[in-house]
């Protein structure tokens, strides 16, 4: 089973709103990720959590705030977003394969529209 | 120079043909290589991963890796219209859990 779930599927928010995106996996994966994907572009890495600790922050603006409450959950808190932040937000988690490499599996994504 | 390069396409093949998707990468230290399929409006779905030089087959899909040439490819045999999607090549390095994605190749399989 390689299922990563994300809620909500769609989100519309104003520039003054505060909202959160949620991601969950129950596969025992030790790393979880947030990506942002604009139309016709590849996913761009935002954050990586390894063993529930933030290990990579790709210079993301502070209006995006990640949180990893436990090894199965990953949140992305949104505040004072701009219309250009509208995108598909993808969560992924990774497991170690037999050869020692890590393979990332993506959730279905949250499509965010900022008005 | 982009770190991972793919031809954006579209690559158009007739149903039943072999589709060949190619990817080159610049970091010689790269150790893991992935192909994801992404339908319009959906999230990327892992199709294949390969770590060693040579070929790896899974059903109709074959991934090929040549580290000396810094080249990875995906062959899709007996292409079906349902294979029409964007195929993302992703490369993993060492020391960090992050992938570098190519810009994707759009594949169209004509019935």
C-alpha cells in the first residue's frame, strides 16, 4: 500500500484568510514533503521533514508554515497568500527500497485558488 | 544548463507502437532515477524507478539507465490511448531527500 491522502481536494481563499492543508500516510515512511506545482510545470520542492524534523526549506516565503505533528501527519498552514500562490499543492512521502534508495509517492494534491 | 532535461513534446505515437521517452541529467553524483506519469489535473504517479545501469522491465514499461552518458529513458510497449499523459523524469542525489524534476514530456497515443 502506497497511499498518501490529502485534504481538502480544493480550496478557495482570500488574501486575508488563514487555512491549512493536511497530509496523512500510514506506511511508516520516515520522510514527508510539500511540493508546489503550477500549470504545465514540474513540481517544485518546498519543505522536507525527516523523522518529524524540518530538514529542507527551499527559501519558501513565511506565509507558508509547515508543521509535522507526528510521523504520519504533515500540515501546511497558509496565511496572507497572494494570487500567484494559486497552484496544486502536493504532499509526498518516501520509503527506502531494497537497494537503499528512497522512493517518493505523491498524494492526490490540493488545488488552491487565492482570490 | 538545466539539471534534468526532457523534450517537452508532444510525442505522438499510434496505438500499439513503442513510445520512447528520454531524459538527460547533469549531476554525475545522481544515484536514483524515477519516471512519474501525470494526467492533466492529477498528481504524479510513480511508474518506474531504476538505480543501476542497464534495463529494468515492469509489464509494458522498461526503464533504461546509462550513467556514463547521464541518460535515462522509458520505453512503453503496446502504447494505449490511456497512456496519454505527461511523463516526468526525476533524479535523486545523495545526502538529501529531494528530487530534481525535468519539465516533462507530453505523450499522445493516437487510437
